[in-house]
């Protein structure tokens, strides 16, 4: 288990909207290395699997993210890496839990 804390001058609700609610559109536009975010399964809610395609060292790769939970009221979001380039052969999944606070 690892725990990190980051400070941002952006209000938590605004940051949540950009990084969670609108992430599929914002991230590929904001970061050149990210090429696309596509729902492979589901409608965007918990259980949805997203395929995120990116360039790394000139090679196109992807990761599969599974949305575990979305808590808009408390600005919380949880997803797991369940496949692709970022998942080592020795792991079944890697889960990230985040919460934005003022």
C-alpha cells in the first residue's frame, strides 16, 4: 500500500470534473502521449472497463482500467488496472483510490 498527497491551486470540484467526469475527453487533449480513452464494456459507471491507449518510447501500448466506484458527493473515485502494459505478470490487478478534499 502506498499513500500520496498532492496540493493543487485548483478547487477540488473543478479538478474532480476534469480528472473523473470529463477525463475521457480531457486527458488525450492535455497529454500528447495519451491517444484515446474508450469504454470497452459498460456505460461509464462502476464495473465499466476502459481501454486507454498511449505512446511509450515510440510504441503504442494500452492499459485496461475497471471503475470500482464513483462517489461524486464526496469527490471519490476508485479504479483498478486489470490488463495491458501497466499490469505486471505477477499481479491480478492494481487498485487506485482517490479522494479530493479542500
